[in-house]
């Protein structure tokens, strides 16, 4: 059901320092900070050959990651995001299997303008999981059934 790892989100207490760390020490391509007021975060995108890292810092007084930073003052991994082709079908299957979808259980528009939901960390090895609906996985050739069977 899940496809590619879309991104790993890391909350950073100092976004500029975190961006410099990825750029200078790890030699990655990083974006300029992008404020997303409707999501209560400022984010720096780190482009990797096979995925992305999103460095997050709270923005505004009601940021959804303020508590995380208060509990983890040095920062830390916040969530991982997997791509799915059909979010409604994924939600239906997960609910049928007893997994908890956070909030009202309905997709909302995520930081990339695509529908997302979050799954309860206690149902997934202590990891907050974001599912993002990506209908056309650019650059990733669709697997033939034969390849799928071999993998
Ligand atoms: Co995310």
C-alpha cells in the first residue's frame, strides 16, 4: 500500500543552524526557509537523491510542533511521510485494521498542497506517520507485476 518515502521531518530549535549543518557538514542541497503560516511551521527542504528531509521550526503561537520542541529542546525526528496512491482507500483499510487516524480522520491539505493524514504513533512502533496522496509518482517507473512478484 505505501509507496516511496516522501520525507522525514525533523524539528530543529534553530532552523538556520540546522540548514547550515545539512548544507556545510553533510553537503546537501537545502532550500531557503519557507514560512507556512497555515501549518504553523517554517520549513527548510533538504533535497536528497532519493527523498527529502524537512527541517521544521514552530511558526506562530499555535504551532502543532511547539509541544514537541518543548519536550525535545535539542530537536528530533518528528514524523516520516510515505506516499500512497489512494488515500481514501488507505484510510479505509487502516481503520478496518484498528489503526487510529489523527484528528477527525479525514484528509487535509498538507505542506505540499496534497491531501494528507497522520496516523497515531502508538499504532506504528512509536513513529508518527504521515500518508500523502501522490497520484503520479514522477520519475519512478511503475513496477510491472513480474517485478512486484520478485521483490
Ligand atoms: Co510531513
